[in-house]
């Protein structure tokens, strides 16, 4: 038996032997894989691929890749060759496995989309650029190294983090044979709903840079800062939802101050989570309990009854902001006492801490391609089957040129056409979608729509027979109504934004023959 042939170097390079700018091609064909095979089988295949590269770029010259929703599909194209005179093609049977990684480039560093078992870790820095992305393959090695690996494992357990990979595919054998090249390709995933299972980065509002912190403090209500003693609007009167504190301005001279109070109450409940049980809202409410609001004075001006600011917020917000009734006749306190500089600073700091805690509650983990300004590149790899007892050899390609991913609204493809029914054909359009309405909504819709539009609706509008309804409509008619309303509003807003020139494109078409 002859000894096995010695290993020789293998290259995974852009198809055709070009540079990094030739790795990515964009196809506009619906059946883009079949179209790719057709192009590769043509005599002018290199010219065809050249026409598919670098089609769209940002003003700074960086490549921009469109989404499948734009009817554009991105392909990464490689060829595997032997590093020998003439660069002959690698025998496809020698490829044990292959794949593609998408890496993010930010701040001069590369990161990979990492997973550990079923847990998604998100974008993490690449420690070793040429390490195997698969932890199983990464730990595989020649049996002779077993003892050394065991000693290393005792001191430092191996990482089980694996980088997400996309399989590289071989075209049909006849395509590779005609080209005399071992071609590998993959569809580049530029859209994903993946999110990291790790919590989002913490945001400390108190530690923001000075200009940003100043903006945040300006956003906070004046009730959370140093302020002089001021009488409250409608002092001594029973609180009423009819005061409309967050609605349109009224003729009431006290309305601006009522509006400021309403914004404060809304900010406390929504943004600062005043009713929350976390340490930050508890600390803010503890400070507010130190502020005493007088509710009644005797003839000599002495305070005979009062309520602390925290309790006032919890009682007033449901009425003035939530629109609830006030059956107990809870009255507006007489004044808000002076808040000195030290107390004002403590209130502001506590409010910023509440925003930090609130951000941690509502901010979602970052999505894979969520940041539009991020840059990415792809890199392919193949594993060359080793001889008996030897592990596979990993061969990486170089990086593609960096690119950004277009937003869903930033499409350059042809639009989707929706045919609306002719007015003479409306009677032929049958209901084809049903809405199941609970009794409260059904009773509301049976009320006086004009009063409802004028803001005169009441709780009684939702009361009536406890009967639900199943109502059927026609999707084409719904689309037609929405289209008419859309055009009305576009025309109205065009008076402000002047956007009709680029927002709406209409061209005449001849009427179809009957």
C-alpha cells in the first residue's frame, strides 16, 4: 500500500479569485438559486456575477444590502482550490463540512452571534479569529493530545459558546464540472427576529454625560425639583375628571397649572412607576412622603388637616389622569410647600434612578440586526477531512467587504401591486373576514358616533344587552376604505410636510378591455 499523500494547503477564496468585494452578489430573481446555477453555466458567467456585485452603496461608499421583503437576495460565493501551481480545484469529497458566519464590526472589533446550548448570548467579541465556531469541533483533536487537554481542562473548563453558522452549499456536480471549480455558496441572512437572552445593557440616567443629563432633568416635572411655595390650582375643590388636565386647553385661567400637575401625575405613574415595589420607586415615594400638603386651615391660618405628597399622587392620579370618578369627594390640597435646593436635588436624583429601573423593566434585549448603523461582514470556512485518526482541518476564507443592512422601509425593489375593485363591481364583493365583538364593544358601537367623536361618550355607552356579535366584512372593501382615508390624510398632512412628491407615485394606465 502506498503511504497517504502529504497534506497540502487549501484556499477558500472568492469565486473567480477576486478580492473581498467579489464575495457578495445580489440577485433580483424570484428563484434566485436556480438563476445562480443558470448564470454559472453561462459562457459569460464572470460578467454576469460582476453585474450582481456592489449594486447599492451608502453615501460613504459602504455596501448596503437589501432585505428579502425588497425582493433582493444576497449570496456569498466561494471556491475551494489547492495551493499548488495552477490552483486546481479541491476535490469536493474532501470537504467534511462547511459554513458561513456573519460578524459585526463595531469600534474596530469583530463580534460573533453566540449561542450556548439553547441560550442565545448575542453579539460577543471574537477572542480567536480563526478558532472553530462549533464548540464540538473545537474540542476535537488528535488522540495523542488527550492527556494535555485533560490537564488544561482541569485549570480552565472549555468554552461551550458556539458561533451561529449558515451552511455552505455545493451547486449540482455538472455546474462545478463545467466551471472546473469547486463552488460553494450560501444565502446571507440579513433579516432575523433573533434576540439575545441576556438582559439589555443597564442605563444609568444619573451617570449620563452632562448635556444628556441636563436634557433628562429638563424633561422631569417641576414638582421633582427645587421650587417655591405655590398655591395649587382649584385649591379646596373636589377633584374631577372633567378638568381635562391632559386634554385640550380650556378657558379656565388655572388650566396651564392643572396641565402641569397632570403631566406630573402621569410622569409619576407611567415613567417613574410610583406604584412599583422596587427600591427606586420606594425611595422616591419615601421622599415625597416628607412633603406635607395642607388641605384645611382654621380661621387663624393654622393647618388642621394635611396629606403627604405621595398619598396625594396615588389618590389624584386615577381621577385626573385615569378618568375615574371621585365618589369620596377627595379635594385638591391648598398648596405645595417650598422645596429647598437639597431636597430638590434628592428628588431629581431619585427620579433619575426610577428611570434607570424603568428602563431595565421595559427595554427588550437587543435584536440581531437592530442597529441600522452597525457594519457586518461574512466569512466562509470548510473542514477538510483528515486521515484516519486525525481531526478535520479548518480552512477560513478572508472577510468580505463590510456592509450595512437596509431598514425595512428603505427598499429599492419594485412595489407590490394590490388591485382594488371597480366601483361597478362592489356588489360582487362578498364578506370574507369576520370580527367577533364582545358585548361592551358592540354596545359602544351602537351608541351615538357623533357624541363619541366629540368626546361626549360615557361609561353608559358600554352598557346594554350582554350579547356578543360576529360581524363579517370584505377585505377588499376594508382596503378600499382605508385607501380613500389614507389619501385624504396624505393631502392634509402634505400642507405641513410637503411629502407628496416622493411619498406617492401615481401613473396613468389604459383601461383594461372588458
